[in-house]
C-alpha cells in the first residue's frame, strides 16, 4: 500500500502528520512525503520543516493520495504542476483524500465535481464555488474520495480509512497504539460549539489572509 | 514565549507535531525543533524526517520544553548529552513537558522523582521504576511538570497549557482554528476500552522492541 502525502510551502503540519501517523500503520504501508521539489518544506508557522523525500514526478501511481491543507493552499490553487499531477495519479488511486483546505486542491483539479465533500469549516463556501457539495460532517466519503474537515480531523479520517482497508480490528489496534482517546479540555472545536464571537473573529482574519 | 520541541532518531511524529500545532498558536510564540545535531531527524516509521533547526547547545533557556516519545526513547535513556541538557534547561523553564515515552527521559534526568506523571499506557511501569508516580490520566500536571499519555494526547496537553498561559478564550480559539472536535470511528483508544487481546498483543510486541 503506497501512500503519497502531498505537502507544499506553508501547509499545516498536523493536516499531514495526523493521517500519516495512522495510515503508516497499515500492513505493508510505504509512505512518501511528496512536494513539487524534494527537500525541506516549511509549514505555515515557519517554525517547522518536513522533508519531502520525493518530487511529484517521481511518484506516479500511489494507492492512496492525501493532500494537506493550510494557508499555502491559496497559492497552489494556481499551480498547474500540482493540479495536473493530482488528476494524473487520481486515475490510478484506490483512495484520493484530503485534510482541511486540501480539498480545495482536489476540487480545483476537477475531482470533486458534484461530489459530497468537506474542508476546514471556514473554507466550505469556497469548496462549493469549485462545484463540490459541502457537508458539515467531519469525514466525508463519496466513492473513493475521502475528505476531512479542519487540521486535526485527519486523524479521524486515517482511522476510518484503516478500518475500510485493513478491517475494524486493525484500526482499533492503531487507535490503541496512538492512545487516541481524546479528552479536549474545552468544547470549542467547531463553529457550532465555539463562542460566536470567536467564530466571527476567525472568519474576518481568514478573509484577510486567504484572499 | 520560546518553545523547544525535543526530537531524536526514531521519535514518533505526532508526539511532537500535535503539541507543536497547538502551542505555536500562543501569542508571541517562537518554536525551535531541537536535536543533538541540527538537520533532518527520522521518525520511527522511517518514512518522515523533520528538520531540527537547532542543536541542543544552541538552546539554553526555553520557556517551555516539550520532549517527544517513540521507540527511539530507549536509546536516549543512555544519552548523557540529552539528559544533562534537560536538567540544565529545566532550571530555567516555566513549563517542562513530555508526550508519550518522552516522560521516561524527564524521569531518567531525575526531574520527576516523587511527582505524579504519565506516559504511554505501555510504559507506565517503567516510569514508576524511574521514581515517578504514574497516574492513569491523559494529561497530568504536577507543579510546572506536565506529562501526557500516548502519541495523540499531546494535542490535549497543548490546549491545556495554552489555557493556563493565555486564558480559556485563546485556547478555545486555537481549538476552533484546528477544528479539534474529535469523532473517532472506534472507541479503542485506551487499554481499558480496547479489546483485551489487542492490549495483550501490543504489550507482547513492545516488550520485544523496547527492551
């Protein structure tokens, strides 16, 4: 099972590392972090770089593609090299997936037209403009396309996929290994649950940074 | 607020990236990934490397130290350079913290003697041998020492710390930004909840790999 984790300048680290940590525990998993050019790729905060071991053109037929999101997504929406690659590998994948605003890249590549999908809650409207049908669920499966909501949701997506691919028991073993028994000290993880003024402040900020 | 994320060969990526993603959203945060030698550091699966921008001896007075865990911990327990550094910086930190088996390194450095602490569920017995008092909680605070359970628990620890440092509202804003509204598709994230035979299999395997 060959998994390609797609990253680019100013992606959000947890978008990629959450599902990587889970999917890399699939039986016979082989994971490549892939970017347009191999080498260190800086995340959105500037404080962390992960190594892309492979260039896009070195990875031609992954079984699973996972596209991370982040503030850098906006720039990649205009990057034909990445969008062409997504279309090309999608023709051969078993699963084409995304976390957070990564779904905007799948949609911009034309892969989510008319499909149920999700994204970071603040990006759902943009996802719709690209012809997808946004839902409010945390992990959305439509055929072989699996999209997850913001940042941390890639962990839930990873476990969902491991269950589909390797069975419930293997997924439970991975959940146990990663001690994924979440106990957030607050209950503000969605726009429905967070204080309304925090939701408004975030929307105002992301309008400034994403457009 | 200067945060040092301590990594080493064969650490577990999510141990570090979970709390990094949360703590890097503190007001005026500055984060350094730190290792004995700067450069790419391979994680436990071999599939991912993160860049340590700083060597241990370049980071002398961080406000927060976060020590990641992973299979590589066993080797670091015998690494005086790391243990000496932990003792030295601990004299000046506001918070000294760990995720997963990272707490064994704090304990081996003598920092958790007689303190309530936690670790990956499979490492609690070893933590006790180092003189700490293991608890079954997911995030344990004893004075300025904050230890988290296995792998994914560093996200909960991060939010707990952000709340203590910057207030509940800032922590809720970070939870909303990272859409941390976990919905695991299974409920097997602790040895109490997982099927008993999976717990036994994991214990048997980790005895092989950790000793």
